[in-house]
């Protein structure tokens, strides 16, 4: 399912027009992305939690040359599903 399929499913379930449902899906995704950028978490009961996950710099090895080097520290988006979603 892609974003337009999701917007169509929302439109069918709520009675909104397809463009209104598409705007609602876009607003939801933008709100989640904005919160994760601010390093906040977004908890959706029964679905899961979106959060920012930090990874420290660490020593890595190039498999081709065997050379060791340091990777950069980085923060990325992560998702932890709720227990009810895991059971499906």
C-alpha cells in the first residue's frame, strides 16, 4: 500500500473526499516527521511509537580492504510496534 492507496482507504472509511483524505494523510506524516526531527516521540495507541534513535560513533571495518575506520555518530528515525500490532 502506498500513500495514495492509504488516502483512498481513509476517504472510504471517513466519507471525506479523496483530496481531503490525501491532505489529512500528508499532514499526519508531516507531523510525525517534524516530531522525530525535534527528537520527540509520537505514540499511537494500538499501533506503535515513532522516535529518534541515536547511534554513537564506532569503529568499523571495510570488508574489501580490511582497513578499520571510525563511523560518524548519527540519529535516525525508528519505529517500535505496539504489542497488539506485533500479535497480528
